[in-house]
């Protein structure tokens, strides 16, 4: 039992460092914000596509899912900032959104995908 507690404390301290949280409570708040934002973004992306009359049956899977993922990624950034503002963590999460926007603006998406694919292959 003590080993389990020690391991969980190590994992939580790594999470605090990775997410630049102030404490374990702050880390939990960060995870809650990510969870709420992700769930709402999935719902909103589907709702937005239905509003635009873009569904899987009319577009087919090969067109529908890339469009939905693109809408999801863009919607997630705005929803993340909105939810983080409600929780009083806007300054913490604005870094994530600005980093995402800078990656999208500066790079060719196919080049980024190729880079990550090649990194996964180099064990």
C-alpha cells in the first residue's frame, strides 16, 4: 500500500511540473478544465456541422471526419479559453492556445505530420 502511495505522489509531482501547476489542487483544476473543454468542444463541433447540414451520410466518412476534426480543433481553442476564464485560469491556458495557433500559422501541416511520423519510427 505504501508503495502505491509513493508512486502516486511521484506521478502527481511530475504532473505538477509538466503542467506548470502551483499545487496538486491546481493540477486537478487544470484537468477539470481540460475535461470540460474537450467534452463541450466535441458536442459543439457536431452541433455546428449539423447546423451547416454537413452530415456523415451526405459527405461520406473521408470528407466528414477531417472537416469535423478541423472544426473540433478550432472550437476547442475558444472553448478552452472560455472555460478557463470561468475557473479564473485564463492566463494559464492562454499559453496553450497561443502555442497551438503559432504552430498552425508557422508550419505546413503535412510537414508537421511527417516529422511526428518519422519521430515515432525512430525508437
